[in-house]
C-alpha cells in the first residue's frame, strides 16, 4: 500500500506542476495592457503604414487587410514580423516587440481591427 500511495502522490504532484507550467505560459503571453495596445495600434498605422499604406491596403509592401492575409497562417505572420523578410524592405521587429505584442498584432490584423 505504501508504494501505491507514493506513486499516486507523485502522479498528482506531476499533474499539478504541469498545470502551473501551463498557467505560467498563459500569463506570459497574456494580452498587452490597453495602453500597450494603443501603442501597438499606433505602430501598425504609422510604422507599418509607412510601407503597407496608411490604411494598410498596400504600398511599397503588400496589403495587410484580412482579405489580403487570407490563407496565411498566424505562425507565418509571426515569423514575418519577428524575423522580417530577407531581400525585402521588411525589417525584423522581434528585438523590439515581445511575443505577446507580436501575437496581438497578428490577431488584430487577421480580425481587421487595425483601422478604427
């Protein structure tokens, strides 16, 4: 009976540790604050808009509308924002933006909420 209880206790401990790890990861990728979201929206409209058009409908760079992004995975968009596009004017933003910032930008673009 002693080894059964020890095994059960170990399993419960492992499950609890796994749940804590999941919660820690979720909070690390929590949505940016409302103030940060405003800054990121300004970045989209001004910095990204400088190449992608002030309404994000295209310019030097391609359009960033939901229609133009249809078929592109969130992972592809994250990689593009993080690493840039070699051989094009698209710079890497990964050293300036957090993972949660980039995730917010990707979701905002895919939902068409960049322009309000």
